[in-house]
């Protein structure tokens, strides 16, 4: 029985007919592309010494680098898209296992071959590695990990953190890189090749990325405001004589003897809350107030930088990350050396690392460890799928996963020293305990506590400039990545609309993200940022990655997935990876998700307690993205013909073949 293999990625719009010759249960070659039959696993021919005739002709055969073989034609096409006599050969190799198929190498075949070969790839391997590291190492590594570490037992926290990384975070990280590299598609269209009924995951990922872009870049706008304000001889958050200061402003770093009371507020805190955010002009989420024009200009400039960094694709962004991904490490090293020489630095380090072994018995410590490693490595945002899809087919993504995840975890750990040496210095200057100084969490740790410490160091202007430049570069990498996840997903899903209009689509996307950020630019925008950070992305991403892991391991099949990895890398993942993908990683995700949902955080920012209705709004925003998954499942079952059983079977069976480039083989086509 003749079985046609179709591919939305390779078939041109002008194609008048299917030009494939594939037998059911076999792999075939279609228009110069090796196509896997989605209904069967890779089947190698046992009688490797025999060459099966195709179109009545015979030729030499040899193995192709990805495990497939073919026969090369010595007879050209007739120019009309028909094959007079076509066979293809590969260069000789050590094994002679062969697979021979018929091919069409006319104009349509040439166009399909060009579409696959023209997919953009990274200029250099290092571009990919820096991009992934830049994406994984973000602002959260600097403020979230140090705070969670000392809050959950100091050095003892490293035990659950490492366990969760080994059995949860890194396997998921590796899985997404392998999926993206093998199938060479973004987060939406890739599901046609894995399990079509789960395609809603791709749409959910795009919505989540847009939510992140709507608040994450606002934090960078705050950093940019600080950066501009740092170009002065005296930093504006060092004194209480400015127009925005109140009577409670107390500068305990001044030379005068100053008493610190319960109502005292540092000049750094007043600069952050009253000058940058201006939260005193808002009554909360029910009265956000007007839009800050200063922050609006900062955000506009940031999105301008983002647009011209990613508008041409990974060949452009791959060059930008040479600066944005490496610069933070230079600054971290400078700040680490400076912090280590400050008086009282040892107090901060001791507080950071002193183990509290009793904490390991608390469930919330393990939940925090799992959540931290997951959000630090960042699977589930479509970024790893997108970046890996631009790799060469035989790139060692296994090695990449280990290197980048290790760099990310080490960066988080070292960032703790950078932060806590300064906190120890602050405690020494205030004559207080480190726990009193380290009360600020999240962005406040950077924009209040750390900014104040820098302001009272020698050469404060220099350190302030490089510190906020570091925050900007950390954030830019993650923004490049998040938007690239959406761009690749949409362009691969709708190539006939956007493939030749990337610059226009990226422009429209950045405009949408900028307009979506306007609520976070209001005087109460900090309250919106906090709400989105806690509810709009956290549980939604956890749910998405849980379903993704289940779809790959249980529906696509762990054996099939491991075979895919073997085709790329030449070796099969071991039992450790298989067990993690099938059981441990899904349980890991389910554990974190259920813990979050059963005990939602009570939000408080500055002196504002979030009312109950904001929790409902937060869950509604988070659910809005996840709802794409069941909605698409219902839609898929409705449009699929047949009985309910037939519809389900068709919906969980890959509908599109995966094209594997032939490497060095050249088609004799006119």
C-alpha cells in the first residue's frame, strides 16, 4: 500500500502534487530530504551488502552520517519536475547499511531542499552557548538565589538545590535542547512531529512569554533610570536634601551622629519608592495613577535596543551576546573582589553559608529548591527549543546542556558572595545584625540595599555605573531569548505569512510588548509587576512543562525520543536520563505545582497588602495561557474525522515527518 508522507515545513505553497514514494512502515527520501515515517521507528536494512533497485537503476550505496543511506543519481531530471532515472549515493563509510528510495528533483524538489537548507544556523558554536547562558543567567540569579539560600538554611540549602538540579532541572533542560535540535521547529509547529493534540502547549508558551515581556523589561527600565542617575559626582540616593525626600529620611552614613528610629527611612529607599517608582502617588491596584514619562522613555529605549538586536535573527543576536553575556561576569568579579575587601564582609558570608540542618526537614525548603532551579534554568518558555532549532543536526547538545546548566548554577552561587559581602558591610556600618539588613527581597535587594552600599563606597559613581550596566545586560539577554521563543514559534507555524517578513513581525511584537507594559509604568506599576511575577507565569509554566514532559515521554515515547538523540549524537541516553524523563522529572514538576497551588503566596509590597481579589485576578491571568491546551485538544478532536477512538489515535500520532538533511549529498537536479 502506498503511503504519502507530507510535511508542512518542506512542501512549497505552489506544490501541485505529493512527490514522495514511501512505503508504509518505512523511511523514505523526499525531494532530496530524508523523511522519517512518523508511524515507525528507524528501521535498518539487514542485508547491507545489497543495493535495492530504484526506477530500474542500481548504484553504489553507503551509510550517511546520520544513520541513513541513499543512492546518488547520475541522470539529471528532465526539467519538468519528473524523474527520468534517479538514484543517489553517499560517500563511502565504514558501514554499508542502505536505504534506497525514489526522488523527485524538479523545481518543486529544489524549492523544498532550499527551504530546509536555508534555515538559519548559528555562525559559531560559541554564539549558541553564550545565548543560552545569557538566557539562563538573569536578574533572578543575582537577587532571588542569595535570598532563598540564606532563608532556607544557608549552606544546607545547597543539598536540596543540587538534588533538584540533578534529577529535575538538568534533565528537562537537556530534553528541550534535544527536541529543538532534532525537529528544528519552534514551540508551536514542533508538536505536529511529536503529539499533535498537545499543540496548545505552544500557544500557551507564547502567551506566557508575552506576559513576562510585559513586566520583566520594566525592571530593566528601573535599572536604566538608576544608570542615567549615576552619572553625577554625588549619587542622588546618598542624601536627604532632595525634593522627593521626607522628614523621615535618615542618612546613617553621614558624619553627624544620627539616631535610627522605627520611622526612619534611608535616602536610597526614598529615591527608589518616591522618585523612581513614585508609589506614593498610587493607592494600590485599584488606583494605579498616571504613567511615569521618565520610565516610559527608559522602556522605549530598551525595546529599541532589543528590536535591533533580534530583528535579523540569531546571526545578529549571536553577536550581541558576546557583550551582554560576558560583561556581567567581568562586573561580578570586580564587585566580588571589592566586596571581599570591605569591613564586615566576613559577617555577610558567614550568614550566607552557615548551615541550618533543621531546615532540611521542612517541605517548603525542598519546594523552594525545586522552584529556584527550574526558573533559573528556564525550560518551558520555548527559548531552548528555538535556540536549539538553529543548531547543526549533529551538534553535541548533551555536552551543551551540562556546560550551560553548570555555569548557571555556579553563577547563582557566586552571586550570593557578591551580595552578602556587601550586606555584611552594611551590617557593620549600621551596627546591626545581618538579618536586619537583609530584610529586602526581590528587586528591592538590588535597588535599595545594594545601591545604598555602593553609594557609600569609595569611587561610588564608578561602581554604581558598572553595577546597573550589569543588571541591564543580564536582563537584555533574557529578553532576546524570550521574544525569540515567540518569533521562532510563530514563523515556523505560519511560514507562508511571516517567513519573508521577519523584521516586520519583530517590530509588531515589540510594539505589542511595549503597549502591554504600560500598566507597569504607572505610579502603581510596581504592584502590577509583583502580581505578574508571582501568579501570571509561575504556576502556568510549571503546568506547561509538566504536560510537555508527559507528552514526550509517554505519548511520543521515551524509546523513540532516545532513538532521535542517538541519530544526532551517535549514542543513546542512559537509564538515568530515561528514568528522569519518564518519572522523576514529571513528579518533580507536579510536586512544585501542587505545593504552589495549595499554599499561594500572600503578597505584600512596601506597606501595601494585596487584597483577596488580586489573588483571583492573578490566577485568572495565569489560567488564561494554560487554557490554550484543553481548548486546542477539544478543537483537534472536533476537526479530526472518524469515530472518537480514531480521532484520539490520530491526534496522538505524529502527523508530520521530520526532515533530516543529507549532509554532503548533492542532488543532480536541473
